[in-house]
């Protein structure tokens, strides 16, 4: 019977593979390539006989080979499936038989028969295949010559003005496929020999010479047009940040001359920097005038411009260098606005002040994007500044709704609401009040009730400054860094979920951003209190742990000491420990030596009890942390960047210090606050992400993560809410969340966690069709216990030898880009599983039966 079933399964697999192979092989890439044409198969660029692999240079080629996924031209073959002239083919089919059209007209109607020709199956499918597909790239030598011209122009911009280009076509390989070699001979480069200048305006002339030493164009260096463009941008920024508000980048030009007196083979160039006057275009003519350094004169700020319209009706309040104009409907403290504006009366105009002012005013989240207008006076040296601000609504209400399902929750409905109150204390302070709830039905019979609920709420108050008593922090953290102080209080309550946790948390912290690429955050106080309401429910919730304990207890179930602590559940013939009285009594008897057990059983029961105590005890965490985020990404389309995050957290030191002054209660050598032992540990994390743009929307992304939390003082372990876990859609995707590790253990608990984590991820992303993208990934990593009270050698990190416990998962995924977010499906396979015996770790579970499907939103890193 088993052999027959196996044979049938193999036949099914062979049939499926044969079908897939038939579909793939039936797609002819040359289907729409004429006999006298060649499909472009490969481009190669050689510069002075050396092959060039630079993606930017390769992008200069007009005709690139059709895109492929793992070597297979999917989009080309989809295009080839489309009918070339579906309208004509339909008419041919319709009139092929004498009475076919007549029968269709009688059955439908003449109008519907015509519409049938425009239907999706007849015409629309072919149009759709063409849209998502890719037309064959057929060799066109005229475009090849244009590519040579591009290459020549590119190397001319690098100083090789005498370069020579040729191409060679190789069509002797696969049928009707051509490989093109583009060859460039550079020759000797031209060198910048001398630099002179011709500057019209005196103000510009002075500023230039003050900053000429940092010029990007230097004598004796090879000519490079990129340096000239960057020098133009550098000078423009200098002039605009030193009073020349209206400087035009087009005023800068370069005369590049070659001295005809020199020998013909002399490759030296004379450069003249020219900076002309300001050009103004009138109705009939263009006039020029000398550039002048401008100073800020009057600064007017209209705080309620849109609602008032007429500025004459506004009230005027002078404050320092500013004149604020208010309406009766909207008021804000002058000091708050003054701290957000970086223009100063009688100071030189600077572009950076305009940028910082716009950025800071926008960051207040009280106004819409500001409008800043400058008006110069008749002398051309003073400029009045008018800042127009349109307030956002004082109240903003938001709602959310979601439906979820999991292996625990048969049906879950989540709802949420938030209220934002802006400028609550007239100093751009924003108060946010949010509440959320989840309700639904459970999927199992663990609990007495089949209904669960979870409700919570948060109150957050943001200040647009660093608020620290008795210290002027603006000298340390300037206002242009967008400083914020945040105070948050939150709570949540669970019913019929796990141990029915009640959580209370408070945060007092700061954050600021010196620029768009760096952000600092400090949480001076992060207080979290977790209370487990139903501790006795532990073995109902953590069923794997219960099964381990019950399996040990089965050996001793006939002992008279255990009478009355077992029961036979429905649909079972085996007795099981009763929860909670049976589990509690069995553990007590074993730990106290009343029930005689083997040494291994005693150790296992002790470890189970230690875990139960740890996960059911209430937690009090008084922590302080610092986080640094840094990246060099220039925009959302930039796929060649890095991101770095560093976090350092310390908990319990404040309470430990207070214990020298205040006599705290003690229990089992632990200090108690409100009858709860406070956690004490130090924790640090490093997270580095790097993207490489491989051209044509192909991206290689890598991530490295290292985190460790070390308990000390009042703690022997890390609270569950601060520990690490392995697996999941954003981690090692071949394992479900909490199912990986620690070390080489095999998912011994329902929620496996530890205090040391290493993670390495590599993902290759590529386009497939339209908004559908694909990915191939490899995820490595694991979690371990270290410096805590866990003694299991399989779960602890014991030096470099423990690195053999790093798990490896690999697989592939699909993504659909919805523009605002990305929906992700990843299928992970256990490639190297450290939980198996050493000789069975590689590829033993590399099959669909043991694969894991992960669903995620946006990229995992």
C-alpha cells in the first residue's frame, strides 16, 4: 500500500514538472524576431582592452538585452504570447466558415458580435500581455552607433578628448542572437594647466577669493566635467549663504581654451572662470545689474494668514527682531515662533536660514508648509522678509479598523481612535489621545471562555524644544536640529489572552535631527510595569512546556503521592496532570525531594519551574536609553545607500542607587519596589543595512544585527519584554516567530527567547511583471543565553564553538507594490537547522512540506 502511494505521488510530481517544463520550453524567445534580425543577447564594454562593469557606464548603451529572471526572459516570452493583430485574426476566424458570423448574429446580435472582437479574451488579453511584457530588443546598428557617440561624449567629459570608439558584433553563437563589444581607446587625457577668473561684481569677487582655496578645479589635475559642475554648485551655495540672495547659477561659466602656441601633442588646458552680473527679464528686454550683499531688514510673521485674508485686520505684536501679526481666532506664543525662525534683523541673508526656518516651522505640526517672501528695498542691499503661516485645524480625529485571524484567534476585530489637539498650551505643544481595542473568538479550548478582548490607551504630549530644568539646552542642541520633548503615558488590559497581562508604561524623552541623515533619541525615563493577572493559567497557555512536564510526570503517575492530581480528558485514554493543582503539586514534590526522581528529571522539572516563575512574575523596568540612527539615502528612489542604528539601554541603576537611601523590602536576595523585583541590566544593539543598486531595478540588500542584554545586580535574567527571539517575516524566514533557538535546542518552549542575538540577511530583489517584484533571500542567525541563570549548554553561548548553531534559511518571495506600501509573501526553507543532529543539519528539511510561508508589509530591512 505504501509503495503504491509513493509511486502515485512520484507520478504526480513528474507530471507537474513535465507540465512546467513544457510551458517554459514552448516559449520561443525568437518568435517575433525575423529571420534576418538578431536578438541582442549581451553587451560588453572594453576601455583600453579592460572590461568595464560600471553600471553607470553600462546605462549609456541604447540597446540593452531583454530582462531575465535567473536567466529566463519572462517578460519577453509574455510579450511573444500576445497576438500581433487580434482584430484581423478575429475577422478571419469570424468569416472563415460561411455561416459562422450569421449564426453568432442570430444568437447574440450584430452589435454584440462586434463587441466580442473588442473583448478581453479576443483583444484585451493581447494588449495586457504587451503591457506587462517586453518587446524583443532587436539589433539596430544605428542605435549601436549612437551608443558609441554616448560613450565617446562620456569619456570626453573625463578629459579624454581624443578617444576613439568602435564596436564588434558576434553572431556566431546561439541562433539569431548577437553579442556586441563596445571598444574605447582613451588616449592621453587633458590636464588643467592654469586657472584665471573674470568676475563682474565686486561682492562676488571678494567672496570668491575668500573661498577659492577649496576649489574643486585644481591645476595639474585631469580635466573632469563633473568637477566643473560641482564647483558651480559649490560657489552658488557660498554666494547664497553670504548675502547674495538672488544669485543665479547660470551666471557661472567656464571658458576652456587650449594654447595654440604649444605643440600639437600638448594636452594642457587654460581655464577661465567667468561670473557675470544679475540678469533680469522684463517685458521687452533683459537688463543686468551688479550683484550685491543683502541684509535682513524687517521680519513680519503672519500667523493666521489664510483665515484673515486681509492683513490690515490683524493685531501686531513686536517681539525681538520680529513683528508678529495675530487674529483673534489663533494665538501662539511669540517665543515659540522666534525659536523656529533663523532670520535675524541686520544679519546677512543666508539660504541655510531659509531652509532651517521652513523645516522647523513645518516640524511644529501646527502650520501648513510656510510661505516665505522677500522684498528688497530701493538700495538693493536691504530685504524685508514676510512669513505667511496657515494654521492646521486645532483638532484632528483618526480611526482605524482591522480584521485578523491566527492559529489562536479564530476571528479578531480591531478598532482604534485617536484625537490630536494642536497648540494646546499656545506654545506649539501637541497632545495626542489614542485608544484601541481588539475583540474576537478564540480558535481553541484552552480557556474557559471562547471570547477574548484587549483594550489600551495612550496619552502623548510633544513640546517643540528640549525641556530640561535649569539648563539652557539650545546652546548644546540648536533649534535648527528640530528638538522635541515627549511625555507619554499608556496602559493596556487583556482578558482571556495568555496570562491576562496588564501593562502600564511612561516615557520621558528627547529627540533631535542635526540633518536629514542623522537622528538622536534619548529616553531619560522609560518605565514599564507588567502585571500578570492569571498566573495559574501558565500551563494552559504554554502547552509545549506543559507537555514536557506531563511527559515527565507520566513516569511517576502511579506513586501514591500523586493521587488525585491526574485526570483523563475527553477523547483520550491517558491520564494527564490537572492544571493548576496537579502541576503545582508535582513540581513542589520534585523540587523539595519528597518525590524520588532521576537526576535528569529533577533537572528538567527545576528548569521548567524556573521558566514558569520568570514568565509569570510581574516586571518593573526603570530604563534609560540612547539611540542613534544614521543613513546616507538621498531619496526614495536611491537604492545605493546604508543605514546604521545603535542603541544603548540601562535599567535599574536609579532604583539601585535609591536603595542606599530608601530601605526597600527584600525577597530571595532581590530588592522589591511595590512588592515587585525591579529589573537591572545593560543592553546594546547594532543594526547595519546596505543596499547596492545593480541597475534596471535590481537591488542587492544586506543586513547585519547584533544585540546583547546582560543582567546584573538585582536580576539574574532579562524580562521577557526586553529579550530577543528568532524567526518571523522580518528575521529568519524559514522559522516562525519564537520557534528558532536558543542555540541548538529544538523549539523547547512555546515562546523561545534569549538575551543574545546575531542575525545576517541577504536578499536579491528584481522586477517580474508590472508592480510585481520577486526576491531570493538567505537568512542566518540565532539566539542564545549568556551571562544569565540558564545553564543548558545547548541554549547558552560558549564562545566561537557556538557559532556552529547559527541557523540558515533560504527561499524566494513575491512582492506587490501598492505605491504607499508593499505587500510581501516569502517562502522560507530550513537550509541548515542546528536543532538537528550534526550529521543531519544540512538540507534535511529543505522541502515544501517543511517550508514556512511568511506574510509581511514592506521590505524586511
